[in-house]
C-alpha cells in the first residue's frame, strides 16, 4: 500500500509549520488523542503510530506519557528523518520504520493513532489498512484517527473543498493559487464521507466508534478493537 502524496525533500522540510495553520485546534487535537488513548493504554504501554512522519503527534504523546513506547511507520524517508529530529530526547522510546502498515512490527499494541494520514490512502486500500491496524491491537485497544472527511455529494463537496483551502491559505493568497489548491485537494486526496468512514471502521473489526473531533473539514474518531 502506498500513500497518494508522499512528502519528500522541501515538502518534508516545511511540514512542521503546516498542520498548526491548516488544522483547526491542532494542539487540542493532540491533547484529546492523548486523553482518549490514556483511558485504556497502561502507563508502560506500547502505541502504534501510522503516518508518523514529521513526528508532531509522537512528540506530543511522548511528552505527556513518559512510560509509553512507540512504533511509527511512514512511507517517506525524509519525513521519518524529520520525525527523528522532532521527537528529540524521546527518541529512545520511538522506533521508526519506512513503509506502510505492513512494515509495522506485529505488536500486540495497547493503542494506535493515525492523524492527518488517511486522506492520503487510496479508497481501495483503506479497509485493508484498517484491518492491518486491527490485527496488531489487543482486544479493546483504542484507535484514534483524524483526517479530512466531509459529504461527497455535490454541491456540498465543492463547498467543503473551498472551505478547507480558504482556512489553510496564507493571507493574501491570490485567486489563481486558491483555485489550483482546490483542484489539487479535489483530485489528489482520498476523501470519504463521515458515514463511510464509520462503516469502514466497523468492517475492519472496530466497535464503539465515536466522533470526538470536528474542525471544519477535519473529523476525528475513536474506536476499539473488537474481542475477536
């Protein structure tokens, strides 16, 4: 499985400034994920991070939970190098692996997280990715994920794409650049409607699926590995 838009080179180098500007309540999202995982992950727990490149969520979780250990996967070597820099003094508790979910150590893990990643995974690969995550989790372990998700019927879809671009755009961005960004978002990302997201989580073996975050074009869910 491959992500549709891997980050490399200059794109990877400039990544750290993007999410705080583009994702509403970015720091609060990390705090919510930390809280939700901590409900079930023990103090010496092991957490899988899918799409770990950049390392922002790794750093936030490592700072909040001194006993947790992490295994992160990402297809981009440049993004993993950035993650290693970002986690800094927490690096001894973080294992990083280049590739998609198949390269992740088998676990079992006490929890998993995937932030701002699934809209880069092609629709036909989404269900198997979720199943691979589920296979690596202990029964009852939480999965927290958040990414772009909004209605796919027109004209609502076009309106949500426009909102997404407008929120993340720098002040003074001209109309041509905004139009180009709308085209890129609309054609290069794999965006599902919220009800599709929840159905796919259930099909992959998750239960107790709950929406915990909604920030304009982004949605976040927590779900739990079923007992099977």
